[in-house]
C-alpha cells in the first residue's frame, strides 16, 4: 500500500512507502528507553504522559479535545512504538525512562538508627 505526500509546495503528489508500523525496526528499546520517547509525535507524547498518569481514554479525549476513537488510536500507537502492552507496561517503561521524579528523600542516618520504640 502506498501513501501520497504533497511535493515540496508544488501541488503535485508523489507515492511513497508508508512508514513502518512501529518506526523502530532494529531499535533495541531496552538500551535507552528515553531515546524511544523522542521518536513519539507530540500527540503521542501527550497521550503517553496522560496514560502514565492514570487517565482513561475518555479523559484523554477530553483533555486533548479529540474523539475517543482518536485518543484510542494514539494510545495504541504509543504501545506499539514502545513495544509495551497495557497500562502496567507503559508505566514500567516510563519508570525505566526516568519519567517520574518522586521527590522522596532517603531517610537520614539518624532517622534510620534512632527509631522510636
């Protein structure tokens, strides 16, 4: 199947091979999970962030101002591009990519050794 793209502003179109299903053939996602995130489109990255933060497809569609069908499409593309399945998979991927900043501090040495009994 061929896709068509407008010529460089000339109004003509040329047939091109469609991009790969994932856009990541031969790319080892486990080497640098954050690098694969840079390959997501702006909308896919927004969707990724919303899914990771627990939003449903309905909520994603509302936040982004798109239909549920389109939100579901973006969600599936993100899963496909990152090679994950489901919310748990995408959250684990986000953690490996350093997406979270918890703000938790390790207990001080004094807290660890002087516990109230």
